[in-house]
C-alpha cells in the first residue's frame, strides 16, 4: 500500500508552458466574449431518437475539481459544477429515465472526486434514474472513483482506467532558491505547521505523517471499489498497486462490466430504464451546434462565437497541479 515518494520535475513543465504561450500568442485571432463560457443557461439538444422517454448524455471531461484552475481569465466551468448542473436539470424533466456519463478524465482532487461520486448517488436516489458510465480515452483514478456510482460501467476497447490510488503533489524549489541566493523565513506555532512547504526539505517525521494520510485515503478508495464491485482479496491486492489497465484487463479484473462503445452504453441504459430503442438521446448545451451528436463533449460556446483569450485554450495537462492530495493519473510528469 505504501507507495513511497516521487519527485516530479514541475519547473521544466512550467518553462515549457511559458514558451508555449509566447510561441502561440500570435497564432490566435483575438475574440471578445460578452459572456464567458458557462454563463449561458443550459438548453436541451436532441441528438437522436424520436420515441418515448429520454436518456441524457453528460460529459465528465478533464480534471475533476471543485475550484477554477490556475489559468488567468479562465472561464471554463469546473467539472464538478458542470456535471451537477446537468444532473439538476435532468431531475426537472419527468421524461428523463436514465443518464449516461461519458467519462474522459485522468481524475482530480480527492475531495472533488468523492463529491462527484456522492452527487451521482444522490441523483439516483432522488430520481430513480439508471446511470451508465461510458469510459472514453481515459477514466482513471478519481474518474473511476466517480464511475463507481453508476449501475453499469462500459469501457471503450482502448480505454485506460485503473490507477486506483492517491498521489500527494507538492512543488519543491529549495534547490532553485539556493542557486539564486533566496531564502524564506517562517515563524510558526507548531513544528509541523509548515509541513509540505516548498521552501525546505521534508523531514522523516513529516514523510511518515504524509504517507499515513495517503495510505488512509488510498484505503478509502480500495474499500469503495471492494464494496461497489464485489472484488476478492487477490484482485484488491493487484489493483492496490495503483497501476493502469486497458479495458480488457479491467473487465477481467471486474473493474468494469462491459467492453464496448458509446452506442452499447446507450443501448444498455435504454434496456435498464425500460425504454424503447428509439428513445430520445439528449444533451444539455449552452448554445446550439450544427449537426450535434453524442460524441460532442462540450456544453460550452463553440469557437468563433465571441472572444476568447489565448490562455483559455491551454491544455489542462500542461498546467502543473496545485499542492494537495489527488486521485489522479499523472503520466505527463517526469520523475528523477
């Protein structure tokens, strides 16, 4: 269970990110937006079907958080807020009988992942809706945690999932500060008050405290997997290593119920909810899209409508995470 300490090269990533901004700054057409993404009300868009009843497709895309990211002028709604807003809207429509969560996420913060899981459970209890999780490219760590609330999990044949564990991320800049002759003085009320500080090395005692917290959060995750998926001790021991799996491996281990495509997830949702094959499949958008379909991940205003600053388009995986505990798969960070 104890995973030990890993040091990630965040400084290099920040440098590459800044170079990217400077290089790409002249490649974007300036646009002015009167209303930031997320300010427009959600409106229903029928994607397919004309029959009785509705299935709502809700995207869980990107880093799972309950607070905005560190990018200046970022107007994108956070994942937790956006998903819950759509669940609330689905509750208001008596024709809705099922929800398909289209997940493409490496996970997120421990708390936000747990909150999303709980919100999905609450939605099911309040409405009686059947919920199917459809995993796309990645549905790892905190994203898998959230998917555990579903009644059925379908993974695309090439889905990466698993990474059932916790990572504690904190930047360390002591080496850099020493090179430039910079120091930070701290006055504190207790010896562990500045534990995890980026300005000094971590003591052995602090490492033990942090590892204990990580182990307990990891055990919470594993316990939830065991209770929701009914896995035996041998499987729990295997997935407790926190490695990632392809869909087929995940299916053999019992982490997912089915390997298939988004259409298969929709078909299963219709079957569970007792809906006809031509039941309406809908999504909630903040604007209309031409030729909209189930593969459109966005509820937001599309490119070309209004103004967006270049910073808004920075890929999330290029932004170093804030210090904290995460149910997150971090393949982008190098270790040394």
